[in-house]
């Protein structure tokens, strides 16, 4: 009966488009929009390289990798025009002779700063730029000291001693994780988990659109309550069998949609772990159970849609689908760990001992929704 219901659902073009394409389209558009908003919200700062040396290029490359500030490489003329139009916050200019000053151990006044009265982040940006210059001067001083000591003690050195000492000192600036956890999967392979939850830009958004669409497509529970359900009670397989088969058919379609979505996201965003696919499949089953229960509680389609939108949006916000909820409140963050959406925040597959809470919550949601659906159906007269 499940296969027959799947065939019936696939014969409805609009339903197929909604299930298989709307979550994908919504996720891609929303993630692109959020990425643009995040990029636009960064403080724009211009970098002007007049020295065109190896060290000035090195500093600029490192600064442009900063995520909090948008560093733009411009000519002096372009930068001054942008600053005059208030399109950038400030200008950091690397003058001629920058590398010579750094190699001489000077770090004060080696970069020129141009601002306007409306500049708001000059001091913060100055700290970032200053830290990179300090890094260079420290590396140079350490390399010079090593070369000097080798000469004092008449130690034979190769021609690349200074470069080796410089790169060794520079590598000491690279931060290491404060904590690593080594664990074994099936006693064969070791993995390391660094930091906390890894967030992706697509999976949480996809979870929001999928849950919302599940609620929309579950309106069959309301539409068929008044007429079809009463007749189903007199049939051999009964009403419960009919609801199970329809719900299972929708679950199969949504699991297939999760697989297609994962394949597309893997191609677009370079996802590495197939564990994400497992989390997505578990999540869609929870979504089908939740939406079917919510529909069984409703009597009117219009009010059901309104309640669904409010509940899905609220759960998605608390679950971290749009932004890290830790920025709002530590209490909300603790609550979010007990929601099925929390599964979608993981970018890599983890042992069950790490995600037992999320798995248990998902199974509990499915069981409770199923029990409540049966309870509500029994009350239908």
C-alpha cells in the first residue's frame, strides 16, 4: 500500500515540485542572501601597497583573510576617493621602504593611516594591522639574533639559516586548538574532533524549509478528516493503516529529497562527510511525524497554516537554523541542544556517544507524535 501511495503522490506534479525543489531553491537563495548580508556588514578598510615588497604583500594577504573586517586592496587614488565618499572606514598605506624599516627592527610609524571624522573602527583595525607588523618585526629580530649567535660561536651555517629561523619563528604564531578529543570508530581508525559544534551555512536553512514544507503537505490530515476518515474506519485495513501508509509514503519522498539535496550541496559546497546525510534523513522523518501530529490537532486548514508558520519559525530560531543562538542567551543555547534541528549543526559524522542526546530526542519526538496521532484519530467520530 505504501508503494501505491508513493505512485499516487508522484503523479501530482505540483507536489513533486514542492517536495523536491522548493527546499533546495529556498536554501540556496537564503544562504546566498545571508552570505551577502554578512559580507556587507563587515567594516570596509582600504590597503594601499606602495612598497610592493615581499613583506608588504605578506601582511596584506594575511589581513585579507580576516573574517571580521573587509580589507580591500586599492590604489592610493581609488582609496582616497572611496574615503571621501565615506564608502570605506580608513586607509592603511604601506609606503616605500616598508620592508627596509621592518628588517631594521622598526615597527612604529612604518604604516601611514588616513581617516575621516566619521571613522568608527580605526582603533580596532589599527590593533589588527599592528599585530601583523609586530609579527613581522619579531620574526626578523629572532632571525637576526640566530644569525648573530651562529657567528659569535663560529658555528658553520648554510646559506638559508636566516630564512629557516624566520619561518620557524613565524610558525610559532599559528594558534593551536585548546582541546582535542581522540576517539576510535570500531577500533580501527582514529579521528580528532576540535572545538565544538561545526556549523554549516546550508543544512540548518534546509532544515527550516523542509520542516515548513512538511507542515504544508500534511494538510491532507485535515482535508480528509471529515469525509474519508469516517469511511476508512469501516474498511479492512482501517484508518490507522491508511494514516501509516500515507505518512510512510511522504517520509520516503522526503528522505529521497534529503539524498538529492545532500548530493547537490556536496557539489556546491564541497561537503565531505556522509554523516550529514544520515542526520538529514533522521531529521526529515522527525519533520513528517511532527507535521502529521500538528495537522491531527487542527480542524481548519487556514488556522493550521498560520500555527505551522509560527511554530516552525520559532523552533528554527531556537534550534539555530538562522544564526548561533548562543549570541542571544546561554539558556536558549542549552534549550536548542534538545531540539532535532541541533543535528543539522554538525558538519562531520560523530560517534553515537557524542550525539546520543540528539538521536534520543529525535526518536522520542517520533514516538510521542505517533502516540498523539493515534490518540487524536481515535476521537474522530
